[in-house]
C-alpha cells in the first residue's frame, strides 16, 4: 500500500499591531475602534500602575507576595474586552497573571490585593461576577473551565468558559485532561495560554520539546492559533472569534499568546540570577504599552498632556483601591466555621462555641494556653 500523509498541520501567527505601533489596516478591520483603543490603553496603564504599587506594598511588608503582570497586559486586555463586549456572561477561570481580564469583567480591584495579603475575602467573588478565584495550583483551572462549559452547554446558557494559564502549566496533566475533555465533548471553552517564556526559572525550551505551545491544542483536535500577546488587536480579534466558534459550534479553541514576563516570577524571586539581561532589554522594547501609545500618537489621539492626566487618574484610583483593601474590617474569628457547611456538624458546633467562650472574652489560643 502506498504511503500517504494522514495528518499535516500549520499554525498561524497573528500580529496586527507591530512593535513600532504600526497597524495592519486590513487585519484590523472590524476590530477595535479608536475610542476602544484609547480605553484599553488607559486600562493597561492603570493595571501597570496597580502592579507597581502592589510590588511596593510587598516590599514594605504590607503584602505577602505578589506576581507582577508587567509586560503581559495586552493579552488579558484584548481577551477581557472580548468577554466584556459579550456582556461578561462567560466564565473566567484564571491563574494569577491576567488581572486586567478580571478587572474588565467586574472583579473589584481590591480583591486581588486582598488575596495576596492573605485575606480570603479577596476570593469571595461578588454575586453576578462570572469569575473563579485565582488558581494557585498550576494548571488546575482549565479543568474547572471544562466543567463549567459542560454545564453551560447542558443548560443552554449561551455562555463559554475562558481559562488563562501559562506555558509552564502545559506540562501539567490536568491541562491535557481538560483539553481532551473539552474537545471530545465539544464544549465551549477558550484555552488562553500566556507563553511568557518562563515558568519561574525554567525556560520555555526546557519546558517542552514542541516548537510551539499552540500545536498542543491541534493534537486534541482544536483550532489553534499563535498570536502576538503584546498586541491588543490580535488578542481581541482572536478571542472574539474564538468565543463565537466556542458558543455557536460548541468547539473549543486554543490560543497561544507570545509575551514576556518583564518582572520577576513573584516578589519572592530574583530573575537576574537566571535571565540574560540583554534578552530582557529586547523585550522591554516590545512592551504593549509603548506600542499602543505610539499607535495612538501616530493617529493624533494621544499627547503628553493626556498621558499626565492618565497618570494622575491611575494614581488616585489605585490609592483608593489600596485604602479599601487595607481598611477592611478584621474578620470575625468564627468565619472559619461559617462558609463550608450548610449545617455545621456537632463537633464543629462544639468547637465554635468553645472558641467563643465569652467568659473572659479572650482570644481562644490565649485562653487554651492559660488553661
Ligand atoms: C501544581 C503546582 N506545582 C508547582 C507550583 C509552583 N509554581 C508556582 S508558579 C510556577 C510556574 C508556572 O509557570 P507558568 O505556567 O509558565 O506561569 P507564569 O508564572 O509564567 O505566568 C510553579 C511551578 C504550583 N503553584 N502548583
Ligand atoms: Mg510562563
């Protein structure tokens, strides 16, 4: 029997706004209008300022740890905006490097600070906001997305699930199970992988033998794209179209967004120990904020005056967010019993009551030690 090719593949790389801020007008057609680009530039700048303040909060002992989003704002901005334009009905299953996608869809900004301050109330998502708490166990949230999308399909809500994860997460079995499940069951999921070339100190080329991350989506039978993740146009357009495919055809889609982590992995890391500064410098030139601003300036839609006004606005806004996060009342100690069971088992009732021994009105640990 003659040999024949049973499978061949190609993956498109989509860039619409290049590093110099030059737009491919034909690809940009029917995507973002000028006022939308201004809006997203402002949002990315506010997110950058938020990041800088969070970093300082950690350095001054007011926050446990924090993973900066710096340099990666455009992917979550475009994706989050595509979700927002559908009315924020889709479920977002995030990790920790896409703050802006959450902010654009109703997550109060102080919640993310609270989370990193170690206050669980940061993970109490307000009712009506279709966002899951930040997933710290790497690669677990795509499974949640597959499950949620299955429920959406079953209940015919017309909503999809969008999950964000990193290049490193694609080495976790969970991510592959989620992709296989979503594709085999034809579920409305958008898998959005931010390939920032690092998983803490493990470089992308050590992470996987694949040439692209996107081809992993192809292996599961999904339409898969690679985009310039520092380009809001590419991110918006690809996610908008992916959501349409997901919802209308019950077809999951995989997107690999090429970006770069300009900061350390978290505030507990020092990337200078393992990264070549020359490469980091090259990526600083590809910063999504710089190219978006260049584009707006070329269209006479941005000026130094507008920039100064934006910076003042970002400062005031983020100052308010920090005040709200730090000003939250101390939680009641009994809260640890109150949110897991509809009806508290007897043993826990006993524990709660003994903790609240009001006899001395003392903190329970002190009380126990005293006894
Ligand atoms: C299951 C699990 N294993 C290990 C870790 C420790 N860890 C935290 S972040 C991280 C790297 C993740 O890299 P990537 O998915 O590329 O995301 P990035 O941090 O680059 O955004 C690791 C290994 C974890 N949180 N969860
Ligand atoms: Mg990574």
